[in-house]
C-alpha cells in the first residue's frame, strides 16, 4: 500500500514540474477520459499536454482497485464532419479471453488495435486478472498512432473498458485530424 502512495506522490511531482513549462490545452484535438466514479478503478490522471514547438503528449494514469478477470473492451472510430459522425470501424472483445486464446481467429480491427498497443504502449497489456497501476504517460501524439492507410480528415474515437458487472474501468473519447502528407513522402514510404 505504501508503494502505491509513493508512486502517486512521484507522479504528482512530475506533473507539477511539467505544468510549469507547458500549457495544458487542447489545440485542435480533444482528449477526455473518465472512470465514471466506479468502485472498480480510480482515474488518477488524464490529459493532453501541448507544449510550444513539441508534439502533444498524452498522460493517463489508472489504478484498477478490484482484480478483474473479465474485461470487455469496445471501441468505435467515426469520421466527423462538423457535428455529424459516421461509423468506420467498431468492435468489442473480451480481453482476458483474447489473451488466453491468442492463436484463434480474431477480427481484423481487434488485431490492428492489439498490434498498435504492443508497439506504442505495451505496458498496458498485462496478464489477467488485471489490477494495479496502468501508466501511459509521455505518449507522444504522432503518426505512429495512426495506420498508414488512414485517409486525411477529421475523426472521433471512443473506447470503453468494463468489468463483468458492467462497471466502467475507463472510458475515453478523442477528436483528431489527419493531415495529408505530401505525395512524394507517401510514395517513398510505400516503396520502403
């Protein structure tokens, strides 16, 4: 118990130092997370940090208080035009079951999401039962978080993870823009 308190104190001090040099604002993007005041989890930190002349940084600290052996994850990706949203991809899966049967056939959207998680934030892919601190701090918002085949445009993404009693562990939403890369750069990246 004392170790968890020390970790929280450390992260609070780190955030105070970061806040001194960066302005916390949502430039062209919006990022919100909540635990919906669940008894199963405690959302310690959730923010999108924007520093001048640096990439935006996402910080999420989540403490799962109750061991969870069944975690249902659902997410949806929408194109957005003003206030209109059109669903592009959506999927749900049971995380612990997926880890147990990793060699079975899973849908392509889930496979893409898991590969992106393995590459960008592998520390959240823990074995079940899930509990303890989940730390995604200092995640730079960059092209690595977007599949290379994603077209230019405005998007809306939501994610919800809940336990077997349908208590929200975490729910996040974000709005983001993909800008068109110059044709020459895209051609060279496709060629290797």
